[in-house]
C-alpha cells in the first residue's frame, strides 16, 4: 500500500508522533500540509490526514490545504488528531471537508496530547507523556486498516509468535 500522511503538527509534536508511527508501520510518507498537492496525492493509494486541535478546531493550515485540493474519485482516507481532550469532534470539520472533496473517510482516531495552552502552561500542561505507547499502536493499526480493499490487497501472514489481527 502506498500511504501519504499529511500532518499538521505544532507546539509539542503530538500529532507528528502519531504520523511517524503510521509511516513506520506501512512505509508511508509524511508531508506538511503545504506539500499536499493534488499531483502528490494522486501518486498514492490512500491518504491519512492528521491535525492538532486547538480550541475545538483543526489547524487552519491543514484545512486550507484540503480546500486547495482537486476533487477526488473515492480516494480512501483516514483522519487522526491530538488535543487536550482527545475528542473526535475536534476534527469533525476536517472529516466533512474531506468527504466534500470526494475522499472516502474509512476511519478516525482521536488521542490526547500534551496541552500547554493558556494557564495550563503555568503547571507544565496536561496529558504529559501523551500520546502514549498504546495510542502510537492505535495509530499504526489505523494505517494498517486503511489498505484499499479489493482483489489486489493482500494481508501478510503473521510472523512466528504473533497473532493475526482482524482486518477492519
């Protein structure tokens, strides 16, 4: 599978940590929103879009990048985000924008991340150590599930000692 990961990550790199876990899992390529062009997206079978969420909204640079993209013909996608609350609703506007552009959003992941906005900074922030190892594994699993369905898709046999995971 050829996966492009478009990642808007600021401040503490919370979202980038998830993007890197996804890229490592499936050999994906991580790019900044400014690098997400229609031509680049066309070269990949699927796209993951990740954003930090600030004050309940996805980062504006990612939203602007999506707005610039040409309409897609049912390109598979997933959405992932980090925020102080780890709430999926924070990236809902991104999911809607992608669907309006013709992406088929197959799955979503929202994780908590270190948050030092406003007065939280006085106390060193909340969610220290997040995203944690479990959330990084969840991001890797999200990337695996994005593999486009169809006769060309294959699932490798588990290695010795590993157990097969259900394919969502």
